C-alpha cells in the first residue's frame, strides 16, 4: 500500500480529523490531503514528522518509509546482538531480572513471547503443559490456555479480562494483524472473559491482582510492567519487562522463604 493511505489509516486510528492533524503537524490541510490521497509524495522528513506525531511504533515507521520509497532508519537488532549498545541493554535487563529474586520477572517481545526470565518464574510455570513451554513460550497462552495456568487462577475471569484489555490496546496502538489474531485466539479459550469497564471490583480495590492456587497455598501477586523509555531500535522499543510482587503477607512469606510447593 502507498504511504498516503497508510498515514490516513494511522490518523483515523488515533481519532484525529484531517484539520486537527494538519494543525498539529503545522502543514496545510490541502497538502496533508494531497499526501493522503497520493497526489503528493511526502519527503522522508515529513513521513517521520507525521509518524512521530501519530505515535506510530518504530517498526511501523520503517514500514511507512519503505512505502514512501525511502530506506528504514530504525535498526532492528536481536537482543543477543553484540554491537551498537545492545549488550548494555541485555546487561541491564539481566541485572534487573536477577535483582528481582525471589519474585518472578520475565521479558517479552512484541508478541508476548518470553525471551528471558529469572529463576523465580518457575513458580508461574508449574503445572503448565509441556507443549506450552516449548520455546518460544508465549506468556498469554501460558496464562490463559486451559492447559496452562488458567485452572490454577482463582480470579480467571478478572485476570483474563485484564490481559485482553492490554492486548486490545496494543492492537489499537500498533495495528498489528498478528496481535489481532492472537487476541482472537485467546478469546476462544474457555474461561476467557471480555474486559469490563463497569465492575472495578469494589471501592477498596487499587489494582487487579493475579491470584493463584498452589496446593493449599493461595498466592496473590501484583503485576508491574516496564519498557525502555528512550529506545530508538525496534527490538529495544518492543521489550516489555513483567515483574510480579507479593500482594499480601502470606505470599510475601511464601515467596521470600521458598515455601511454594513444587
């Protein structure tokens, strides 16, 4: 597809009128219209300017540049790459995972595939079917598939709704068809529940915890998500670090003293 219709699609996805977006971009509405309809070929600088204003992810910015006839400008290295600063990113991630012990933490890519994790994530993997633990482990399948953690999640409806809300937002932000297909798959799992905006869970609730049943021990975990805030590489931008913390004294004691039954 040509760059004009792609930019138009991103503008509409962000809920902006052509007039509003032209004003933000400080270009004339006429020129923006010409770009979107293909009557005018935007410069490389204009493509990057418009993409930045639309908060288009780096992977898709490269796609817009290619559609306009320009070379991509954002690298897409693997986390194992030995050049251009990636070892420092890898080292920082590894130190973060190790320092989070004895609590679980993992690193995911854009498609929720686990690319690194600390030893304490074994707590989350117990009871999961071997086929779901074949690399790459997909965190969504591991959590919500009926052969995954789902039978052990006490608040499955609530937790699945929380994960689907995050996934739906990711699909909206990226427009990624692979993520959309993953969302459709997860929705087909027994027990997966649509996100609800009308039931916050009570006035005293602050966050949605993950509640797991472990052979008579009920674990209650808080989830924290972190990303690299200044990434200019596709892989680095898409890294997501998921950390779990105890949400009550029972869980803190069990995790801190290695008392979780195997």
